[in-house]
C-alpha cells in the first residue's frame, strides 16, 4: 500500500487447467489529493496468459474503480504445470509511487484425451462395446475406466479397468454390458449409459450424492451416482452409448388403455451459450406422442440454435394421449442501447464497422470524447452487446477539462473457441458522466467476424475385414466459426468396390461433429480364393474451403482360401459320414439299440458271429 494508491485483489489465489479461463478483480483507489491517471500492469507472467481489458483509469481524489484481469493459459502450457505467482502493479502518472498486489497462480494438470465408443447402439439383453482412448498431447496419461447409467439398470465389466496412453497414441478396452435382473422384464426399451475416463485419483468420498441425496453404500471413492447418473468428479471425459432391450415375448399385440397410459416425461431441457448472443436449446423427452417447442413440432430428442433479440421464454410441451407436461427455459441475451446524444459531451466512433478473424490479428476502433460542459468531469466508457473477453479498452474512464477532448482505443480480438461464429455483432459504446449518471451519450457500431472454414475428416474404422460388406463412419468435425455443407464420396484404386452413403451431403454447423454412415461392398465376392485388400479414399468437399481426403483399408476374406482347403473339409465330412453310418449299421447288426442297452453281451455275440437276422 502507498500513500496515493490502494489496490486490493480478489481472489488472491487462482488454480486453473491449461486452456481454461478465470477472472481476477482488482479494486483500485486514489487516496491522493488530486486527479490521477492510474496504469495497471502485470509482472512475472507470460503476456499470452492474461488479458487486461482496461489498462488505465482516471480517478478523482478518494475515488475507486474496479478493473478486470482475464487469466487464460493456452493449451500449450500443459507442460508447465505448477505454481506461477505474479504481481499486479498500479502506477501513478502524478508521482513515481507504485502499488503492488501479489497473486498465487497455479496451473493444474489437464486430462487431455478423446474418448470414443463403438458401436453406439446394440439391440439385445447384453452387448460388447469397444472403448478407445486417444491422447493427442505429448505427455503420457493414465486413466481409469468406469460406466454408469441413471437408475442402475445395467451391469458393466471391463477387461482393463485402467489404461496407460502414451503421448500421441491410442489404447483400447472392451466393456461387457448386460441387463440387471430388475430390468429384464418389459417391452422394448432404450437404456442409455455413459463410459467415463478419469485420472486414477479422481472421485469423491462423500456419503451422499449432492444432486439427489442418494446415500452411497460402503466407503471408497465414487466417480458418479448410481441413482441419478450424475458425474461427481472433475476432469472426466465421457462417451454415450445405448443398449436397446428387446421385448421378452415377441409378437404379442400392445394393448393400450387410455386411462392407463403413462405420463410423458421431459428428461432435460436446457439452454447454453458461449457468447450470450446465440443460444443452443437441447431437449430429451420420453413417452410422448407429440412434442412442441413454442408451438412447432419437434422430435423426442434434439437441439436447435436461436438468436433472440431480447429476454425470451421458450416452452417445451410433451403430450401423450391427452396427458401433457410443460417445461420452460428463459434466455437473456446481451442487449444494446439505442444511439443518443447528450448536452454535456460529444462522442463519435471511427470506423463504425470493423472486420476481424476469430483468433487472428485484432481490429481497433477509436472513440473520440469531448467535454462540452462547463465543469471538470469524469466520463466512464462502457461497451454493450459484446462479450468482455472479446475486447480491450485503453481506458475505462477519462477526466476532462471543459472543451477538452481525448480518445479511447477499443481493440476487438474475438477468440477462436467453441460458440464463436462468423457474422455481424452490433455493439454500443456508452459514455456516462460520473457527476450526473443520468446523462450519457451512445454511439453504435458493428463487428463482423469473417468466415474462416476449417474442418477435420475422420474415417472409422481405418481397417475392416468382410465377406459381403463392411460398415464405416465418416466423421466431419467443424473446427471453424462458419457453418459448412460438405459433400462426401469415396473410391478405390482398383475400382473394385461399391460405396453406399446414407446421405452424400451433410450440413455441419460451426463447432459441431456429424457422422455419415458408409457401406462398402466388393464388386466380386469370391467363395474361394485368397484375401484381397482394397485401398479406400474418402473425399470431403465443403461449400467453402479446402477439400480433405482420408484413407482406409478393406480386406475381402473368402470363406475358403483354396480348393484344397474345400476338398479337405469335404473329405473330412465324408469320412465322418462313413463312420456314423458304420456305427448305425453295427448297432443294427448286433440286435438294435434296445438289445445293446438291455444285454450288451448278447448284442456283442450277435455282432461277432452274425447270428442276428434283421427284420427286413
């Protein structure tokens, strides 16, 4: 603490994983006797790890302001886990005094894996699923596997409960899933479950579930609640699959009694957003004949993107034979003020429209502020309609003499992350008088995030063996800010295969993944012959951007490798037939099966001396 400046930081200790974001609040106070411009800086921390939206502030004597500091260590900082303390420095323009606040900052290790499960659905009372863990980072990882479902209706058994995955490598395990006894009876039912991968020490030792209050049986560490299926640990990756229970007795007609029909159930209905401009509505409904979202018919399970202009309420109605349930979700997007002028100040914005690429070179606009009043005043500069992590201000407030003017630079740099999409984002710059908060001027502008198409192409499995046909899944992963329409096709070097797609064109929204099923059949399916390998090439052509190609293999394996193998099987079948016929004849020559079982000695005499005369 100094005589002219005070600074208090909340919180004073922060722990993050590489790639996450946290916010620190610095409360700065001018304890001097004159107006002062205070400048905030960071010492002891990499510049790429933090953002200070406002670097300076003008304060009157005994005035106070609040500054935000965004901490965002990049994914590349994964190999620098551990403590990284730093200092926040606040300097005065009027004197050489500096106020210092210490912050304890720690980067925790992040579980950087991708979890997959195949197939995603099996119909039956039990099934075997293949779990794949991919480690895209350079550091080795060790994870433990578990599976759970809401209601505890399934049993799980892994052949490997823990996997060691090297950097840039993959590892796999098999999980056997079967119905518990209480879920055995009933008609056809889809039972979803989750497979989770977590660090070996992850979990909680609580006695009760914090979500549903279920009491855990026995001690130990719990990764999830067996009653509600909620995840209770941090740093967990999950993959969803389904086991579809068939009816116990097939062919029985369903008898529906209207007054006995079950009530529909809305399992989930949520609204999520990354920028408070575009919202994603997700829902899941059970036992419904018809579902409607704000009056429009929707499927039992799905999601949609909405762009409300103001606070909006969305209503989901599920109906089943006259019975209905309703659930609502309210979203509150960022709103902006209308342009207006003020008698005490004059504000202008240049340019009014700015263009930028997400995660690329920032774009800057200039706000010109002039005090046209008759007294010294302090003016506060605020931004509406744009997320605070997208911009920086050279100052959050200015102290101006009458008829004096000054500038505030606003630098827009929208991050390239999930939820950020290309398009125009209107914003407003509000300049407010501190002496009279009711007097303010508003200028509006537009930030356009330019399209930057990027996507990844995946083919799973990479290798397959078949006699008639093989099933593949083409994964289209949109890693850019633009929506894409991607055409897929496939070929092989020898033109010896036929390719069938469920759909040849797929709409892939920004930051989403779409899978396109593909079936491959060899044109000539031999009954006898050697294995033959086909090199497959899958092409993905977007409506904008660069096409991508993925390679795979298909091995056609005939039932028999050669005629010799077929003759060997046929000769063994003929020999086996001769032996069986000989045994049957011998039994009859000895007197038949009854003679053999009643008096084996007499049966043997008849067979040896040939004294038994058959009935024919």
